[in-house]
C-alpha cells in the first residue's frame, strides 16, 4: 500500500516520475501492478506522465483509486493528461479533487513547474490559449527558481537541435501541436523552445519530462544545454518471456532535491529491480 511522508526526513527530498503506467488487459481501472505494489513512502510526491489508467476518468472510483496510490492532493504531485486519461472527458473531477486545472504552473521549494495538457486541440481555443499565456508569462518572469520543469505526456520535440528523432523512443510525435488558436504554426520548436533558451540563459536550469514512452528512457542535452528526459512502463502488454526480453526494462525516474543547495539530481530505476529489492527487505 502506497503512503507518503508529509515532510522530508532530511535535507534531501525525493520525487518519483512514472509515465504510461496503465495495466494492460484490465477494465481500464488499474495501474501497472508492480507500481501499485511499491512502497512509495520514501517519496514526498509523485509526478505522473499520463495514461495513468487506460480509462482513467471514465468512472470516479478510478480517480479515487489513483488518488489513494499517489496522493494527488499533495501540492507537488503532478499529473499531465495523456490521451487515455483525457478521452472520457470528466476533467472536472480531477480539477475539483486537486484544485488545479489540467494545465498549470506551480512553485515548490525553489523549483518552478509547468504541467502541460497536450491533449488540448484548436477546438478548445479558450483553454489552449490560456495554457499558452500561462507558459509565456512563466518564461518571461521566472528569475529566482533554481530549475524550471515542464511535464508533458506527448512528445513535442521533433527538430530540437541535438535530440534524436522521436521515432527512436517516443510513442507519440505531435510535431505540429499548436500552442494557440490564432497562429497554427505556433509549435514547440518555433514558439516555446526559444523562450526556454532565454530562461536557461538567465541561470534557471530547464528540464522537460515526457511520459508517453514504454520500456525506453531518454536523457539528452540539446545543443542549447536544455535537458530532455522521458520514461515509461509497458511490460504488462507482453505475455511471453521472449516479448519481455525484446522489450527491455521498464523505467521510473527518481529525483533527489536539496533545496538549500539548489541541487536536483535524477536516476533511472528499473521497476522490476525496485520490486525485487523491496521484496528482499
């Protein structure tokens, strides 16, 4: 049973990122059983990279189940909507439970965050433009934070100098995702990435995390020095040892934060190794 410490027991605070977490071959109401069974008490908060359950917002009881596992109400818990989360609507349930929109900025112990909703489309101009204004305002005004972290589900990064092609690691590639309704060419590469470069130049370390991945990981610096991370789970899809071996490990990302020193480090963790280690304790 997952539980959380209300405050860090020492100077180092730990957070855990988990992407594409749903358990295959269910009614859409379960996360990967390995993640469900992990003791998460060492982590102050959990960052969910989307597709948490395959029908995450179809029934309210599923949202309650997710909250019981990951403490969505914690001020530094984050959930970026994936297509499996968003497709049944009912976004209001999540907003009412957490007190946050499906896109928002927040600040916690010296780090600023922007959680993006990459399932928004030009059919919802009001929210799409609102998300854009919030992100632009954050990039224009941030100065004191040690880091700026953007959390998103879908891959928006094609064409960023120094990054591999999304087809090598991501399950999605929203190259033409437009960040506002009045400029269809307002893509990540043309409209957002240059602003992140300016943030980095002001001494704020910029990190982007993407969750629409399975059995892969990415940790790459762009040519402009911006960090791109991603990881996900997909093993429950495979039903034979041969398929599992071919797929490779499933990954979580553990972040270690020392606010007083303005330090943030991370490490990719093989979830099967985590389960095995906990079983041996």
